[in-house]
């Protein structure tokens, strides 16, 4: 007999599973997947709910949805800058969600607001992880998933793809432009403006570790420089989450092309992917993976008018008053 497991995921760092009592009644903590399926599908409005909500809320550990975020930058990242980076990452993810919300509302989908309400991240903030490798974080993450009696490679964003925030990634997030619009769609706003950023704006990136990639697999035929880590542009975070269901079916063959050069990295939005230089620090915004413009970190610092040497520039992000405008 299969042991009972509650279907809703709850991390001890969250004070309550939901921010409002209305959503607590929609997702009882001790409800099984089978009970939830029967209850949801008995509701007439559930037939028109977005696929993302229907799929993730029906997966063990998939609801609330969100990411597992591992901090490995301490010496060169203050706690204040770390908090700012997480806040900016959250705003970027929810701002990207507005594009999907607009589509769902225009096409008559129901229960759209539940997806924004259900966004919760689990953050691993442990100084012992300073400078940890991709392999170390992958192992730690898989152990964490298994400790909850959950599985990966099932289309669940938090379990399948964890965020790996190193020094440079945090700096890229902090340097990223903010979108012009608010991060929450209004009831009377049925379409999202095509241009979400000011002309000339540039956005950062996030590292993701693929839990399904096994570097020890003898049948692994990925490029020799592919280590199971991809990058996602900061303005594509929800789109990537929305594609996780398809990704579990092997829709992407990351590393099979162009990864025989250790100077490059796979960039993806989940739907498509490309190989770009690792040195890319910021890129032009857009929901597609291909970008019209990119800059390196050194080029970005030059644009800020930084007068310091390359060695001194590494301190500019920890003491932002030296080089960068607020």
C-alpha cells in the first residue's frame, strides 16, 4: 500500500502555505492528488483553467510552484545585495507572467489569479556553499528532492531545474534593467504592451542546473563541454517554468550541438535554445531566446564610466556608490 503523502508542497521557511484564506480552501494542505483531481474536475470553471495551473497543481510537490534557489556567493555578495537580487528576480518572473496572464484573460481562461498567488521559492542560504561547483549543487539538490519523497524529471520547475546563483549571476541580476510596466496585470488590462522595457535597456541572466542530466551516464552523448547547466534570460523565467511540462518529454537536446567549446553556454527559454558566449553579461530584452544585442561584464562597466582597473572593478558591485548610479 502506497503511504499517504499530502499533495501540497510546504517549506518550513514559509509562515503559511497561502497568503489568503480563500486560496487555502482551494488547496487544502492534506488533500491527496486523487481527491484534488476529483474536486477540481467537478467544477465547471476548471475546464477552462490554464494548463500550467492544472498540470502543476496535479503533481506531487508541484504546488505551490516556484524555484529552488542556491546561493553560492558570499565573499563578493553582501546580504543586502543578495536580498535585492532575489527581489529583482521575483519581480522579473512575475512580470514575465503578465504576458501569459494577458493571453489567458483574452481567451476566456478561468482561475488565472491562482498562478500568481501560488508563486513560492525555496532559498538555500548557507555560507558553507561558497563557491560550490555545479556537481556539488546538483547532488545536494537531488538529495533534497528525495528527502521529501519526491521525484525529478516530472515537469515540476522547483524539482527539475534549480537556480545556481554565483558571483557573476548575482551581478548580472543587479545590473539588469527594470521593466516599464508594473509586475501585476490589472483586471481591465487585456493586453500587455509589446515593448516592456525602455529603449536601450539590457537584462541579465540566471543559471539553471538540469536535474535530469547525469554526467556519469555512459550513454550521455552531449557535447564534452556541456555539464548540465543552462542559462535563462531574466525576462523569460515564467516562460521557462511554463515549458517544464514539455521539457520532461525531451523536447530539448541541450548540449548536442555547439558544446564542444568551453567558451560557450546553452541559453534557453524552454521552447527554443541557442549557444552563446559565456561572457554575455546582459542582453536586449524579449521573450525569445535569441537577442539582438549582448554586452560583456567588462563592456557594461566601461559604459558606466568606471575609472578603475580591471582588478578594482570586481569591487564595484559590492560598493555600488563607487561606479554605478542608483
